[in-house]
């Protein structure tokens, strides 16, 4: 008998004055696990789209662009043209984040840059998703990737309006990689109130 390990990882945002990472091992993947842990928390979390993080009182869910991007990487063999175009759009969003990091922008400056540059790009990408979906089979990898991203786009886009929220949860994945445990559910937290 094999036992599936479920590690929930909670971390403060990178700008936190008191950084913290909490590794919470759970024997199962029940939605009640993050709901119990986050009871009383008021803020934003960045997650991989796992349903267990939805509908938690006081919690705003912002989804991870890296997880959404992987769907297009998986679709490259099936539809190289459209998958590459989607990856290119996402790459532009990451370039904006990289520029903000290199410039050492404050959270407020990062938010302004995102509203000015990322938000119009996300709107353009949304239109592309609508048009591309009409050219693929819904059950294909590409069709599923487009539907996944289009459905989650409002939550994926939440990072734009708060410069403290990261575009993805890669920092958390990197934090657990030395342990040799890949978490099924990863998340970062960003308090709404200081």
C-alpha cells in the first residue's frame, strides 16, 4: 500500500517584515485542511487552483500563473502554434514582473506598473483565449488549457491590484524542493492588514 503525502505550505509574502514558512503535513487532501488552518486569516492567498482554498471566510484567492502556464506546455505537442502564443503572452507578464524586481519597485509602484502594463495585456490575452477556443476541440489538451485559464482568469488577475501579491507560488515550490517533497497544494499568504 502506498500512502500519498500531502504537504500544505504556507508562507508570508516576500516583503514581510517577519517572514515565515509553515509546512503542514496532512494525511489526506480534504478541503477542510486549508479551511481549518486558515480559519481567522484575513488576506490573500496564491494557490494552484485546488478547490480546497475556495470559499474560506476572509480569504481572497489569487491563482498561480505558473500552474496555468504548465497546461500550455503540456499542449505544445498537440498544438504548437496556439500553445506557443499562450506561453508568449504569459511570458510578457513575467517580463513585467522581472522589470519591477530589477527596478526595486515598492509594492505601490509595482501595483501602478501592473495596472499600466499587465492589465491591458491580460485583457488582450482574454480576447485571444476567446478566439483561440473557437479553433480547438474542447476535449483536446489545448481546449482544456484555454478553458482552465479562461475560467480562472479573474482570480489569476488579482495580483495586478496588490503589489505585495506575487504572480505565482514558485517561491514556495523552490522552498520545499530541498526536502524532496512536491506538495500537491502550495500557497503564499499576504495579509490584507499590516
